[in-house]
C-alpha cells in the first residue's frame, strides 16, 4: 500500500504560516488603503499609496529580520509564489465583477508588494514564471538586487521597459547564470561582458539581433562554461572566436553549423587543437564533421545528433572514450550502426534517448540491456518497433543482470505487450515509468509484471489514454508498489468509470495516502 502523508517539517510548516500571514496582512492593507483613497481630502490616492509603501517596507523588514540567513532564498521563493497567485486571483475577480473600483485598487496595491522581493539577499530569481504586471515592476528594480547570482528574465517581445532593464545588469556583478532569451541586443552583451566576471552560464537563444560584435564582449568572461546561442545571427568566425577564446567553454547549446565551424578551425589552425567541449547538439553533421569533432573534442560526454544519413555517420563516435549521454534522432538501429556504437561505447552510458529510430526489435532491446549496464534513463520517442515482435524474452539469459541502474523509463512509441513486459520486468530498480497512448497496456500485462516481483521501487507511473486498463490494474499497482506516489492520467483510461475514480480518490483522501492521481502528463 502507498505510504501515508508525512507530517510537514517545522521549516515547511513555518514557511506556510508566513505565507498565510503575508496574505492576511495584504488583505488588511488593501482594505484600509482603499478607504484612504476614497476620502474627500485632496490627494487621497497619494496618501493611500504612501501608506501601502510604508506597510510593505515594514513587512519586508519584519520578514528578513526574523528569518535565518540560510532560509532567505526559500522565503523569496515563497513570496514570489504567493504574489503571483494573489495577482492572478485578483485579476480573475476583477474580470468577474465587471471592474468595480475596489477590484482595480486591489490589483494596483498588490503590485506594490513586489518590493518584498527586492532585497540584496536574494540569490536567484526567475521572472519567466511571473505574471507580466510583476515582471514589469521588477524590471525597474533590478539594480537593487545586487546579490543575485542566478537570473532568468525569460523571453520577451522587445518591450521598452524590459530592454531598459538589461542595462541594470551592470549592478549585478555576482551573477553566475543569466538568461536573456528572445530579444537580447549587442549592447546588452557589452554590459554583461564588462560587469559579470563570474558568469558561468548564459542563455541568449532566439535573439536574432546578436552578432559577432556583441559576442566579442563575452571573451572577457573567462569563467563561461555554457552559452546557448541557438537562433542568433552569430557567424562561423564568431563561433570560432568564442571556442578559442573561452578556456572553460564546454557547451554552446544547439548549433546546426557546428560542422562548418570545425571545418573553419581545421583550415585556419596550423597547430594541434583540443577544445574543452563536452556536449554536442546538432542537426547537420556529416561523416567528415564528426571525425573532426572527435579529434578536436575527445572528452565529449553528451551527444545529441540528428542522423538522417545512411551508413557510417555514427562510426566516429565509437572513439569517444567518455561518452555518457546519447540522444539520436531519425536513424535505423542496424543500418546506421547504432548497435555497433552501443556495443563499443554503451558501457558508460547513463542516458539513451532514441527518437524516430526504426528497426527496433527484441534483439535491439537485448543489445541495449547487455551493453548499457549503468543506464539510468531510457527513452523511446516515436520509434518504430518491428511487427511480429516475438516473445517477450523475459527469461533471456544475460551475462549479468540488465538494467540494474535504470530508474527512469519513457516509452512514447507504439509498443506491444512483450516490449512492455521485457522492459518492466528486467528493470527492477525503476522509479519513474511513462508510456504513451499507443502502448498496448492492459490488465494482463500488469498482472504478469507484478507476478515477476517487478515495480517494487516505482514511485511514478504515467500511462496516457489506455483503452484496456481497468480499476483492477489500479488496485493491483497500489497494493504491490509500496513507494508509489503518482499514478497519473487515469481520467483517460477507458476501462475506468468516473464513479470508480471518484471512489478511489475519496479513499486516498480518507486513508491519507501520499498518492497523487491528479497530476498531468510529464514532458521530461
């Protein structure tokens, strides 16, 4: 049976109490400030705003003076979550109530509570998760957040307030991670380069205005390890300049011109070249490009490659001694020699992601099981398992027990019962299981898998739109999986009636099980 919900820790309970207090406090401020603004005395609105600012300042002082320093970021995260939800709730009330003055005043007042977040002790802030009204207010106050180390401004549409905020980055000298997606400018990079010496990660993807002129400033940031430059206007020469000028750079994100960059470096370098690159993500590499890549970047650990070329394209990858994560898109398991690559380099793989890969059969699964002993995550996405798949091979004899380290299995591909049984039965330490709507899941499979003593450690099961699974399978899983915390997407299982699901959820609540049946589909 699932575990019962645990009593929250004192820290969790305390932070929850802080949130409730802040919420009640804000309601009182909104109510009193609305009365002040409606006084007949001239300047009532100004008096109200002054009162709100005073109360917010007092509350901020109270919160930070009574919170231990090591909980400051947790406090900030709590305040951000509360303020976002409060703004969304107020906007919903405003729309439903036909826009009365009090509803508008409530929104206007809550926006001023953004000052709670503006503190030099804030270490990390993600503006991409905030409502636009809060983002716009924070854009104007970035220069006060001098302690920031991680900042994500999310993506924008070129709003003037957002662009002006980029220049406040000159005050954020402690930044180690920065995201300026979509509308970053060359001028912004000049500010970053001159004022953020500790920067290690930078995401400026989808910023078409970025050119070599802007990225040249990044050569000052010698600590840079990760730059996402996808869909910028950087030239081949600009990429080469960064690769040669940043001694710690190990990832440039997705780069479809990586092969051309390597060609350029090979033509213009007379001495042997070895780059610290650890990650390759490209959709336009030929055999010669990959040979150069292996030569220049021998320490690579992560490869994400669009194959779509028959023959020997993957052969150079067998020379990558440290390969740990492999993602392949659009290829054939045998004719593109994926099998050979796994035989020679599967020993160290912790992640294998196959997407739109054809020619998968039971022998292919056995190769993966046999030659990838430390695999922790296995993904099949839109793959083509051959018809007439044969027996499930659950009794196949391997040289050593397969999938001993496998914790996460994602199969969003049409897969027959024998495929499902093979994967679930052999992976005895699975914690996360996700199948798509085309998996042929039914009650018999669940029974067969559980009879083999599988899924004892599973914590999350997500099966999208099953046509044959019933409440009998649900009860079996709940009974046999003591660590189960999430059983998702049952609303789409056609073998379960609505009343059965209602009864199950009522039982979960009554027995205080730590089992979530409402959570949605996971894309991770």
